[in-house]
C-alpha cells in the first residue's frame, strides 16, 4: 500500500479562517492516523489577491494549533520542492506543451472584450449557462500563423472531450458522476503565463505523490476538470473527500461578512482561546467519534480519527459549545499556564502598579472555574479596579429592607477584624447572621451588593479580602 500523503494548500490571501483550519486539521489527522505525511503547499498564483505576510500568517496559526506539516516551503523535501506554485511555473509549462502537442489543448487568442461580448450574446439567446464558443479551436493554419507572427497574446484552453463521464468514489459522499458535455473548454494557462488553479493543482498533486485530497464541498465542481487532466496525462487520480459546509445557527453558510461569529484563528488567539480547545472543537465540525465522548487530547484525536465517520450533513458552528469546551480546558490549566493566559489581559486594561503579583494571582484564581476565554477576565474583575457602583441587576438586594441591618452589623464586624484574611472575613459574615437572624439570600446577596455592587461573583469572603479592608469600610459607610 502506498504511503499516505495529503496536502493543505492555502492561498496567501489573509489569516487562517475557521473553514481552512478545519480542512488542514482533517488532512493532518488522516495523515497522522495512517502514519503518513502532511504537506503544506502554497497556491500563490492569484497574484492580485496575495497579501504580504499571508504565507507567514498561515504557518503561524497552524503552528499555534499544533497542526505541524512534515513538508512545507521552509521544510522542503528535495524530491518534491519547491512548494510555492509561483516557483513552479517552468514545471507547469512542460505539461502545457505536452497537452498542446497531443491536441488535448489549444491556444486561444480571444481578448477579454471578445469573450465578454460572446457570453452576453449567449445569455441574450437564452442559454442557461455560458461557455467558450471554441472559436480558436477551429482557426485555420494561416490564422494561427498570422496570430503568432503578430505575437498576439494567448491563453491555453483544455479541449474538453465531447462525451466523457467522470465518476469517482468520494470518501464522504459515495459515488459522484459528472458529464463532460456540461463543461466548456476551460483555461489551463492565462495570457500572463500563470496556470489556473484546476491545472496547477493536478500537476502538483501528481508530482508530490498526493494520495488523498480532503477539501470543502465548494471544490466538488472542480473535480471533473481535474480528473480530465489526470486522464489526459495518463496519471492515477487521488482519492477525493469533500467535507460539508460549516453553517451558523440559522443554517446559513459561514460568511466572512458574518460578524456574529469570530472566523479567524488570529481572533481566537487574541481573545484568549486555547489552541487545544480550538482543535478539539473543530474536530467535531463534520466528524464524530461514534460515541458521546467530546473532550480529546491531540494524540487521542490522531488515534481515533476515522475518515468513515465524516458527516454528510452540514456542521453547525455552536458558539455556546465552543465556550463550554474552552472553559473545560481552562479549568485544568496549571496555575502558571492560567496566569500566563489571563494576567496580560488584566494588565493591559487596568493600572496594577499598586497591586502585588500575589494579589493579582489570587484575584484571577477566583474565576478559573468559570472563565470561558482569557479576555473575559477583564469584565469579571472590573469591580476590583474601578469606582464602586451598584449594578442595575443588584439594586433589588442593595435596596432591600434587611440590607440596612446587614450593613450596620457587617460594618461593626469588619472594623473588629485584626488579621485581614478570608477565614476571619467568613467568621465576620457568620457573626452577622447570628446577630441579626438574617440568613440565606437576604444575608449573602445583601453583603455582596454592599461590598462589590454586583449580584454575582466569586466566593464572597475572598472578594471582600481582595477589595481591601479600608475600601470595604468606605463602601459600607456609603
């Protein structure tokens, strides 16, 4: 059996998107599960859309997710390099010439204006879909010679067979069939000498010994064009698998214009999501382990990944589930890793110059069990850094009749504490209960709103401890 080789081949047009990250992940898991190779190839032929730093950004966020390629532009295998398409133009030209010689392709001298006029005429005539008229396929030898003598620019088109069927077994969808009659002669090399995606990808997949191709379902319609080239060059076609769409909560395809969902790995890293949680979450977007288990380590995912369990149905991006999952990963962080995740957010937002590291670490530690992502800490610790205010949701308890009684008793107890620690603060609250007879919500919610202004939060004694004795007395004297 051939060694499994798969590729993730992004265009360097921006940051790593959730859809592309999932494609990379499934390719990686499949390759590693089968003891194969995961290749990063850069498809940079769309030169108008390429952005500076696009390739570096893709690699940076793959590394953040620990989806590490075995081969890449910076990790070349001499047998297969180079890994950027714009560095492979000479290679593509060899096969363009081969197809021209075999009459599987031909030069097309039509200008973009001529093509546009032709397509508009087809639409006006009621054709449901437009395609190239094959005008240049039927040029006479004299017309071709005249064009060449004038050095007229030309593109190269593939001559699509008139009646051929392209059937393949998709790893996810089962048997899929296309007919050549539904496809017009398409361009394999543009007038600027750069090959088109559907041509270059075939040459690369063959020369790099790619055995399996996992990609999004939007590429399904590209498959027959690619199969044509494989067939014309008498090459073996890789095994294809087209993954279903990722949709939002309304069942609509994720759009980069949909602001209700963060869609780029850079956004998740900046917001304080954990890479292992992101990988775990993405692994369940279109794949199932076959049981109720949902939390997997990196190595466990590789071990259990089964391409036969990839879903045929669209995958819903569930923000609540991602928050829950990220929280599960935050809960088990070591104190050092938790501090490394959270403290930068606190220090970026608030003046901590008069706070000790011990104080900050105690504060953020109160929230580790509930924190959903790192940046969320900023809002949670707000009462400890900003002027005392009572939240609208807390006013019911703050203004309750029993709260005044709690206030006076708690003020006396706090004043009497000599050693300021959580044990003595808890004892003070218990003494308020004994002294006033007030207990349960009226006691604890009254005390919380009086001291923090909030109707929810971490352990009350620790919250009071962190606010500090002098400030607590100030608040109780209001």
